[in-house]
C-alpha cells in the first residue's frame, strides 16, 4: 500500500526502522507480532515506509529474574525469526561490557544506519568484524535519505516512564524527541492518559504513535517460564524450535534431556541440526531398537550418546548464532 501511495503521489515517504528492546527470555509470538501490527498501521496510514525491524536483547548485567544467558536468548530469537523476511536480531547489547541504557542502544543503531547510508564505500564499519552486521535492513542503501529508528514497545513501557527513579528524564526526552515511540496497546487501555499526565510525553506527543492491538495475546515470557519450571507443556504458546532449544539446554528449570530419537527417526535429528546453526552432522545408522540420546552435560556443551551411553558427538551451545 505504501509503495502504491509513493508512486501515485510522486513523493517519497519517510523511512523508519522499528526496534524492540527487552529480555526475550524466552521470545514469545507477541514480541514479534508487535512488529507486524506496527507495520500494518503505517502502511494503512500511508505516512511512513517501514523498511526493517530489529530485536535487541538486553545484556546479562540487567539482572532481571529469569534472565537466561545472552547467548541463549539470542539463539532463541534467531530461531523464532526464521520465518520473518524483515525482522532481524541485533546482538550488540549482549556483547557490550555491561548493561546499556535504552537511549544508548537507539543512538548506536540509528547512527550506524545513517553512517552506512552515507558511506557507500565502507562495507566494514563494525570494528574488528569482517562483515556488515546482520541486523541492517537490506534495502537501506536504496535511497540516500536518512532513516529514523523508532522504539517499538507495549503500553507497559510507556507507563513505566512515570515510575520514580526508573528512567532518567533526559533519556526519556532524547528517546521521544530524537527517535519516537510506537506503542502497541490493548483495546480499552488508556495510553492517552499517561501521555497527558507526563509533561515530556505531551511536549513530544507528535512523535508517539499509538496502535491498538485488537487481537489480544496475554502469553508472556514470565508465564512461559512458570509453565516450564512446573514441567508443563508450552506447545503452541511459543515456536516449536524455541521449545526444543530450551529442552536441549535445560533453560528455565526445564529438563536437560531431550526426546529420544530412535529406530532411524530423522525428524529429531533435523531439528537438532537447525538448533546448532544448520550444520549437518552425519552419524552411523542404527539398527532396530537402538537409540540416540541428546543430553546437555554442562553449560554450553551438548553430547550425543549411543545406546550404550558412549559419547559419539559433542556440540557447543548456540553454535554459529
């Protein structure tokens, strides 16, 4: 719809990229669904062109209860995003020396994108890395105009601005004035009230986009962790590959031994290969009644055992993620 509008009006719509910051421990469908809801809103309004989405998990030093190690959270996000053609993972936060303020996260990604647009001859702008970071939208250089990064969040983050001591006022003002907010709220919520009661939010309310989510989804990461710690099923609540990953590495107090793949069953093996970065690990065929078992024996290491308990393969956690 936005492309058609650009062609018929002979004007280029401002380009924006959406970024969601948080724990993602584990990522839920609603974490990703927010991106789709927001993009649909801008396409229907015809006001902006959304060219990319970024998921940025927080650093381990954030210290929130139930926070899995950053490498695992990034791996789970990457698995959950396999079906998306435009939302990408940024590991930048998790690789810093400590926790980063949301304002600093937005500023880094904003500056990197616009510097990349304006420096076409520089394909390596990521320090010691030998490649452009994977979170960059692929269409970034199709135009030379700058891109605005907007913080995508739920109404709970907007409400948290009013919690004394939680946010620095200068950070709130920088986020809203220089980047902007896209707030996905539930039907019947009163996000407008929180904007009205905040002088800073009212001052920059033109940079706050409120989008109503008419299809409610109350499944949270907290709920998923609670079910897993009780040994209850979370199937159909989060992505199947994320569930398998959680089982493989014993996250959130779940069992550390996955399903037993037996009698030549290749389904479990293919899932394991995807979890380990898409690599193919061949093994000798097993006869009828023989089994292969995948066990997490220590942090970061998964061993594949034959029927006699002998080690046949060993993999590192979240390989190539």
